[in-house]
C-alpha cells in the first residue's frame, strides 16, 4: 500500500515515545511497503543481518530458554526449542518490523514451534523395543488372541452361560445352529 503524503508521517505515543517514520495513526498502517524501508534486512548483506540479529535477539536468549523450559519441563527439549526458535526467527528476521516488540514476536514463534512439535508427536505411532521378544512368544500370543474377525455365531455361543447349552448347540446340524445363532444375535428367541 503506497500512500503519498506531502510530509513524512510520524507517530509517537502520548508518553513521548520515539516517532516511527511512515506510520499513519489514523489508518493504523505504514505508508510504504516493508520491502522499501531502508532498515529492512532483505537489502542488508548477510554479515550485517547476522550482526543485527545477534545484537537485538542475543540478549533475549535467556528469556527464551526460561519460556521454553516452562513449556517443555525438560532441559534438553528446551534447548532444542530455543534453537528451533532462533533458526525460524533468523530466517524471517527480514519481516520483523523495526521498533516493535521483538520479545513478543520471538515468544509467538517459540509457542507456535512448540505446538507444531507437540502435534507432530501426537501423530506419530507409539514405538517400543521388541528386542526381548522371541518368535515363539509372538506365535504363542497370536494363537491366544485372534486378530481376525469373530463370527456372530461364535460371539453368540461365547455369550451363552451354560456349557450344556453350548454343547447342545454344537451338536445341532449347521443349518439349525445358524438359524438359532441368528435368533440369539437378534435377541428374539420367540420367533426364529
């Protein structure tokens, strides 16, 4: 958004803050694109960008670590989170607006990075070691727990409490046993 003004617009807080060139308070925006501002890091050589990043973000490293430790509850994870935050902040440092709250910007990057990592962990399947399990144990477990679908007839027979009834059902011919099993599964014994 390019707005042409006869004088450079400035904004200063009522408490006497420093004016920001190009800011139009009535519209709440800047009069020029960020890319055309002279202190934009996209135009700076990488050495100057790194120096500016180190100068402005370096003092906030301990605060970022404390914030990460509060979220992770683990020193190693907190250090990893701070490192990921610094990498993301450095890669998009050119988009940060000068004279704004850099600490809040870094906290937002860190919080979003933590949330993304947490959601990524939730999507991963649970992994466990199978070093102590032998092939024989796996085969025995597969025999004990059938992973295949259980037929309705087998479920109905397993639900019968008396072993005499189960034995009588098993002794019936297949067509009669199937009809009784369907009636049992539907819960209607009166009308088979």
